[in-house]
């Protein structure tokens, strides 16, 4: 059975002091919940204090981006070695906001994913369609393109470290959520596609999160679906109790 994974994506929120306080609250709320893998993906400036705060806990540290080069003239970017030095084990790649605002492409997602895997980090690779694409009946086509291009060239043990996050762009931060049936349909499509790329055995083990306005009141229903293995949580991860309630909703 795949272990559920719930990751909080704090986006551009929380100073170091605020991060320390939030993590203290989250740690108290989720202590002992070992049946769910819990990740806090914090801003770059919070990674140091977050890493210190999470040592010895059941919460892993995640980053929100990674560059594909080991070092060089890439102003504003962060390398895998820099992340690992701070205790990072997970990294979000290809979030829709990175695609929309910062020029992320399927090709750059692929390069970042390979860099993360090569360094022993676990990538959370995001895919999902816009509202216009869904209304045009292009959801499957868009998600398949993103998965095939973003994961091109992965082999062997790479698949064991991979997490996919399906995030319908129209449901991120809007309060709208895909229905349980809509979410499960796309998750099942992704898993079938992973079977083509990685083989049935590997595809059965890869965890696929839902990432579109998951909240405490809908988390359990969504995560109970056969192909939904947790959540990539935005706004609800910025408050300790709401995040913890989602984690509890992932218990199986």
C-alpha cells in the first residue's frame, strides 16, 4: 500500500520568526502521526530555521524550486547541493505559478527533476490544466503532455523517488475544487500513463497527490479515492490546525 503524503506549500509566506512559530504548532498537532508522510515546503529564506526546527520530528523539509545546474551564473537560483546542506529532502518542481509567472516549461521541469533525482532529492512534480483547457476538453491531452515531457528520460530507481501532484490550475487558491470523481479520473489517467513510462509495478507504487484547494472538510473524501495518495496544500498549510486536520484526513 502506498503511504499517503501531505505536503504544505507555503509559497511566498512567513518570515523566519513566523516560520518557527508555525512549525512549532504543526509539530504539536501531528506528533505521532507516522502513517502519513508529512512535508513542509517553505520559502528559501526559511529553510535554515525550518531545518533546525524539524530535526528529529516526523516532518520532512521541502523546497519550492531547484536549478538544474550544480553551480554557475544563474542569478536568483538555488542548487541541489545548497538545498541538501540545509536538510532538504523534497522539492516542488513545475508548480503552475512557476509555469504561469516565471516561464517554467515542460523541458525545464524535466531538467530540474533530473537534477533533483541525481542529488538524491525527491521531486514533487506538478501537472495540471487551466480552466480554458478543461472547458475545451483538453485535460487529458495537457496532463499527458506535461507528464511525458516532464519525466522524459527517467529510468530505474528514479521512479521510486518520484511524487506527482495533480493540480488543476482553475482550483488553486480559488476556493473551487475538482469533484471527487473529476480528481480521481485524472489521477487514474496519470497512473495509467506512468504504467506506460515506468511499468505497471513502478506505477502502482508512485504516489500522486491532489493539489487544488484541498481543505480539512474535503481531504478525507478526496484521499479515500484509489489513486489519490495525499495532497499538496497551499493556503490551508499556513495554519497549524487546518494543516493537521488534512493530515489526519489522509489516515487510512
